């Protein structure tokens, strides 16, 4: 189905967005982000034809865990306590503690979210005759 609509993947013109919303009324996209701080090892994996970068460490795994927990907690951003501790006072003022979880090392760690207003509705720009 998407092969017929490469325009939606590559060209986000007003016309393409309008067609997308016409085809899928009420379409909404939710994205969850897990933020953590720590070291990682980068390595190249792949074949002679394609190489990708991969990052390995328990800290990368923690970011992935936090991203998965955004669904359970119903928030779009979850950050670990080590990440939260690096925030400026102004940024930390917009955050709230959500829970305390146990890490793989059986250590308690606070998790925080930033309360963003997700109720904002974005409108499509008016199309001109040229589009």
C-alpha cells in the first residue's frame, strides 16, 4: 500500500499531508522517548554492501527500557535520575518524578517526565492554487 504512496514518505507538501489526512481521518502519531546518561561502545556491523552503526552498553539498554515504559506511564518522555541530575535548574523545574524503579543491579533509580502539552492541535496550512 505504501509503495503506491511514496509521496507521503518523501514529500511532506501541503497536498501530500491533506491526502494523508483524507485517507486516514483522525490519524495521530505518538512517540515515546527514553533519556539516560552513560557510556556506550560504538561498532560497525553489516556486510560489504551495507554497514550500520550499533551502540552497546547497559546504558543504551536503559534508554530502550525507558522508551518502552512511556506507554505504561502514559507520558511521551521518561528520563532516568542520572540524566535528570544533568539538567539545568530551569529545565528541571518543568519535570516531575514519576516513580522509582529497580535497575538490573538491584539499585533504586528515580524516573522523571517533562510535562508537555500534547493537546495542541496542529492545522494544515491553507493550500494555494500553485499546490
